[in-house]
C-alpha cells in the first residue's frame, strides 16, 4: 500500500531487499550496485530507487516480495498486553498469524481499542517521536461525575506524578460519566492519572482513534485487518 509518489510509506530498494532477508544494508546495497537486481526487465543499480506499487523485483532471476511491509489495525481486547511475547500474560501477537509485527506504542492491559501493528520499524519510530505530536483519542468512563470545569482544566494542562505538567488536552463530554479525551503525548497511564489528579477514577478506557485513523467498530475484540488505502493516506499525512 503506497501513499503518494513521495509518501513516507514508499521504500528504497535496498530496504526491500533487507526485509526479504537478503543481507544487511551494506550487503543489499552491494547486490544492487553489482547488477543482481532487476525490476521488471531492467537492471537497477541505484540502492535508493523508490519502489512503486506496480513494481516486480527479481534478484538473480528469483522473484521477491516487493511490498513486505504491512500495517494493521487491531481492536485490542481487555486483558492483553501490547507485546510480541510475555511469559505471564496474554499478548497481542498471539492473536495474529503475522509474527514479525509489533505494536506501535502501548495500551494498558485493561485498556481496549485501536492498536496499530506493523513490521515497519522506521514508521513506528516516527509515530512515537514526541515532537510529532501524534493524536490519540480515548473514550473514557469514570466512577464519579465529570464536571464542566474539567474541559478547561484539561486545556490548561493537568499535573500528574506530582510534578509533570501534561500538554494541553481536549475533553468532550458525552454524558455525566463519559467523555472523549484527545492527547498528543503518551505518558504511562496518562489518562487514568489525569482523572486521578481531579479526584476521579477511570473505570473503562478505550482508544477510538490513533494518528487520525478511526477504529473500525465492525472489528470484534481481538480481530484485526490491513489498513485500507484511505487510512494509509491519513497515516502518511500525519507525519508530513
């Protein structure tokens, strides 16, 4: 899935070779420079050739996967941790047949909703950089009533862990006990701690959007699917 001619999701040729287990960066660049790699019937000598959606790649006459990078949306079930492996707890990769993926960021064990999973390390790093301020939206249910002044307090920034001032956040009321909270950072247990600072308690937390992409509500807990072309374009725009 490619997001535009100069999109972040288009990959250099040598990276595609690396993902196909043909060597490290130096080895794959040398394979290309020495004339071992063809796209369609043309020999490509440039390791930084940008792979297009329709390209077919051959190395020494053998076809390789031209698009090995994958991007998935999962509706995380309660009780699972965002990890590739864990000795003590159920983890998300147990629910997938694609075992080379990992979670972009983490949700608490009891938090449900949208998790992005990919085998694209470069994309994951970009999405997690604090300076990119990737948007995350949560649906929150609280133990005690949510007062109208919460909206202003969230906009001003809530202090958690006694000294840390959170970045301004957006709170939208659903009813007296439910709201949507939009963050652009991701501190440990942040949403729960923000409400705790206001003498309230989160009883359920669900992420309904990540990087501008909405959770597909047709996905049952534990189900996942590839991001579609529109969602890939949103992801690409998020990091421009």
